């Protein structure tokens, strides 16, 4: 698909997911895999709209395990390095929801997510988003294995 088509399609999906009834319909269309693929695009609008759509879809608990099964946690986490605060805030919101699932917490821990989030909080230029990252960390730290420093 063309980048402009992707941008408008994901923008439309994001707005469709604002409503609970259409959110479940969008999820039933198996859009998570293409959305996960699109968050690796260079275009920040496509990236933001894809992440924001995933964030809305993650309100559904079933979607949280689907993202893990589709290997979507690491691409989401990798966007914590973005220069755009809207993107990093959305990443933190996604991680906060994903970290409510114990299997997702294990994946986040195994891919170095705890260290990446702590490093993110250490950056002064991201302090507007720190509270969102701290919320994600709070959910992650429910897993006592994350506290194991051995």
C-alpha cells in the first residue's frame, strides 16, 4: 500500500476505535498484525496513528495476549526512543495495558523493557511523559521476577 493510503486508513481506524462497539468490530477484522507492522514505518503520523489504534484496541483484555502472540510487544517498546512526545506517551499507555498480563510482563522483562523504561525516565527531555512511563512500570513491577537483580 502507498504511504498516503496507510496514513489515512490508520487515521480512520484510530477514530473508529474511540467507540467501544466499533473497537470490537475493528479487532474482529484482524487488523493487529498490519498495525504492528506499520509502527515500524518512518512516517511519524503512520506510527502515531497505528500505536494509538493499538492503544485503543488494548482496552480489550483479549487483545493484550494477541499482541504478544503476534510479537508486537518489542516493536511497541522500540518506539519509546521516538523524538515525538505523542508517540512515546502512546507507547507508555500501550505498555501500561500490556503489563497487566503476566505473560506480557515476562516478555517485556525478557526483551529488556524494564531497563529501557528506566533509561527513558532518566531523560530530562521526556519528563512530560514520565508519569505515563511510571504507570507502565508500576504494572510491570507487580511481577516479582522483575525485581530480581541477580
